[in-house]
């Protein structure tokens, strides 16, 4: 599976958009990009995923570059409850490899 | 639709005892995955199972660890003769059957985890 790299940590002001980048420069054509988050020590929570096209759901938007070498997760209006570790995964089939993720702190 | 269920949520064992962790997948899901998370670390894949079959156990320690997903009932992760280094959070995830119409999009949905503490 493609290795992903993410910033170790980021801060975001409450109410502002949080933009979390992820690099997956070695991603192959059939690998999806998945985003999960883990709040405290809870189980990882699925956020969104995509293959080529940008995606949006009730939680977030996913922007994937045309060459698919990077992506950005956008939380449009971050709240304090969005403070968590965010994981970006590039995977084909079931082989999910979790890196250290980005620790997002939403500040009041 | 209930999510992935795991029990117990917390488990305390003494060194040398056995630990059994159970996972019930989401309704309609036939694939189960187990991950381990050590304190302050990311999740590490352990094993992937379908009903009555182990598909990928490349992340399982060679000794003392086993997993099953019987035709009826939950998936079980079993750790024999536990040691202090087994103390961790163990997460189970499930995904639906493969649908060729959506390619190999196998989004995994995670349970709340079992925190194992070995004294």
C-alpha cells in the first residue's frame, strides 16, 4: 500500500475551516484515499473516502489532486469536538496501514 | 443499524492468563479485521477474517495469538499466556461483502475497542 505523509499537528480556530493535507505520491491507480479520525482513545471514526473525484458528505469534503499524489480533508466549520487525530490512508482492498496521523487541535 | 460491537470494553488479566476479545460486526458485514494500538502509537493491522476463513494474518504475532470468525457468533481474538507487553487497545472493524460494482472499496467501520491491561 502507498505510504502517506501528514503533518504531525495542526491548530485551527473554532468556526474556521480546517484543511488537513496528505501526501500519497506513490499511490497506485486502484487505491482509494480514506480519512478516519480518532477522538481520545475511541475507535477510529470513518469520515470520507474517494478514488479520483472530489467528495463531500455531511462531515467533510475531500479534495484529491488531479495526479492523485495528494489530497486535502476539509472540515468546513471546525468545532471543539473535532479535536482528534486524523488519519489519511491510501489502500486497495482491505490493507489499511495507519500512520501517526495529524493531531488537530481546535482552539476556542 | 447497530455499529460494530466489542466486548468487554475493559479487560484485566494477570500474566499467564488467557484473554478473549469478542467482536460482532455490523449487520450485513462479512469481513472482520483486528488492529492493536499500543499507548501513544498508531493502529497496527493484525488479522483479516471472513466467515470461517482467515484471509490475512500477516500482522499477528507468531505465538500466543489466534483469531476466528465462526459461521455463527462473534469473531474472537484470543491471547494465551498474556504478558505485560500485550497491554493495549484492540480494535475490531468490519466491512461489507465485496461488491464488484464498487470496485474494491472496502470501507472499514470500527468498534469502540477493548482495553486490555496485563498486571
